[in-house]
C-alpha cells in the first residue's frame, strides 16, 4: 500500500504576492528586491512604478539629512463619513498598510548639499487623496520655507481631494495656494514634481504652481479623468492626453525628467534659483538680505518690521487644525520650534524678527 507523503511542493510554488511585480507596460515579471534597487523603474521598458514617500525621500535627499516635521498630524472625521465603511476605519487600515499617518510627509533635508523644505505624497495612502492633513502639511512646508528662507520642493502623487472630508478637503486648495503665493511674494523658489498620478484637487492647486514644474515620464497628470473630459467637451481626445509628454509639448510641464535624473535635475535647478552661498546653510539668510541679490528683500524686510504680522489674519477664520487645536497657535509653535536644523540658530532674518 503506497504511503501518501505530505506535499511540501505546492507551498514552495506559491510565491508571496509581494515578491514579484508584473510590469504593466511590457508584461515583464520583475523581482521586487531588484526593482527597489533601480528605484522602481522597469529595467526593460523604463516604466516608472509608483514610489512610497519613504523611498522618494531616500531617492531625492542626501542620506541622513531628512528631519520630519509635524509627524503627529492626523485626520479626524469631521463629517462622520461612512461609505462602504466608516472613514476612521479606512484611515486606520491605510495607516497599518503604509506605516504613515496620512498621505503626505514633510520636513527639511538637503539635496546635494542644498538645504530644502520638502513635502512628499504617497499614493499608497488612500490614493494620495488630499484631506486637511495633506493640505496642512503642504501649507506648513510653504510657511516654514518662507520663514527659514529654504527652497520648497513638493512631490505630488494624488488622485485628488479626499471625498470623506468633503468641503474641508476642498478648502485645502485655497489654503495651499495662499501659502504658496506668500512664498512667491517672499521670492523663495518652489519646485514642483508631478508623479503618476497627479490629478484632481492637487493638480488644481499646488502641483502646477511651481517656479519650475517637473514631471516623471508618462505620468498621468490632469484634472478630471479622460472620459469625463471627453464627455464635457464632446470631442475625441488626442492620444497621450494627460500624460507628462503631452503636457510638456503644450507648455504645462517645464521638463519631463526620468527618476534616475531627478535628483540631479533638482540640484541643478536649486543652484540656478538660489544665490551661490545658499548652498551653505547658515550663510543663506545673509545672502538673501544682500541688496545686490534681491533688491526687494530690503523693502520686504522693512515692511516686516513696520507692518504687523499678516499671518493671524490669513488664518483667523476660526478654522481648527486637523488635530483639533486652533491653527494659528499650532502653526506658530511649529514654525518657532524647529529642532534647529538650519540656519535659524543664532541668526535672525527679516521674517523672524517679530517672532522673537
Ligand atoms: Zn516594463
């Protein structure tokens, strides 16, 4: 009588699903560890896979330079929103899956030795949707960039506003744009990087407002989906519509940059857009105050002293921060108490005088 041995084979043959990835554009099976080594770009066809926020920061910043800020910001459920499941459950599931609190991370770091404020989005967290936390992080990044005179880099990856937060999500469009406008008025450079996908409210607000707008190859970039757009204008859409290269040809994107070149590209742009001595943190503020560099900075320095701080007015509409505390206070606290990454230590600059 034959003895039936337990079979081990079937188990070995069923690979864990996270071991291999199939390239959607050339159907090649790619070993995940290998893919991670090449920054998740398909070695055979160049398809750019989506990156997590952590990998993106690792790719762009000098090792060990990233200091996260406002890590504790977390969404509340202001509307008591329930679709197939309650919003808090969705948030919790996304937090477990990604290890992030929300779809964006911001902090300071350096790109080839140049200090930057950087905010990175993660599509893996609820489709990178922009709720009050994402909007707040982008805003705080812009405010800190202005206060500390650091160039701002935002890497977008988003399906749009987070419907579970309704109007509060839509408000983030105005809030982020207002902060970027102040940054622009302060003559601090802002570089926007659009990755696959950058759509909806993020496309309609901060993602396309960079002094230079970069995009990764073949990234889906647009406001509404192609079908909706075609229906609205009742016309056939051209091939490649809403892809980086199409937008580049039509002037909406300034450069299409492969992932391998992105860090170098950002570094070069930072070199063009900032005075040479900005490369050395600590020298930055003095450099920007020199009339030879920025004739207007002397005037804005003067205005900062004479005109009372405009910020309370900008955020005094009774809005609460996502953590439930009044925004002006938290924003002020976070701006005033960075763990002294930079340059702020021991030196003063126009924006900081009245902050004490
Ligand atoms: Zn491929």
